């Protein structure tokens, strides 16, 4: 496995949509908005196996105190190989000193995020207005 991380690589719907569909994320149902959201993120880290996009993570941030990680996806056939960890490691290089790092996790993602240091903040409860169907 020769996975390369990139902070700048030309993303297209042709390489993003298969990744989102393989993970059954409803964001794939809004392709133009998804592409715009990713390319306008504060940070975007992508993982490539040759010309194949196999993972990505993005961050929304004020650039100083707070950061939110809305998306971390690894293609199912590449999961368990440390790619998500590599992407989040890169995010920590950028945001590790920030006062507040936030994300929303469910399912098996909870154990992954706990393993890399995230924890529930006090008695907080995730709340959202969400138009996706996978939760």
C-alpha cells in the first residue's frame, strides 16, 4: 500500500462521489454543494492510492481557537489500514494547539475517535438540524 496524503489536489465529482457512495453518506445526493463545501473548507486532507481517492477529511475553523471536523471518510476496502489516523494526524499538525476541537461521531467511529484522544465534553449532547438520512 502506497498511500499519499495531499492538502492540495484537484478534486472532481468523479473522484469524490464514489468515496461518499461507498460509505453511504447522503452528502453524495447533493454533489455540487458537496464539492463546493469540501473545496472551501479551512483545511482538506485527501488520501490517494495512485489516482484513486481513498480517503479525506476536512475542517471548518476560525483559524485561531476552534475547529470542527465535519467529514472523515475512508473507502470501506481501505479501512483498518491507518488512513483515517494519518488524516487526523495531519489535522493535529494544523489544529493541535487549538482551544477547542469538535466533531460528531456515531457507530464504530466513536471507538476510533476515542482511540485518538477525543472524548465527550462534560454532559454535552450533540444537537443538529440535519437533512441526511443515515442517522
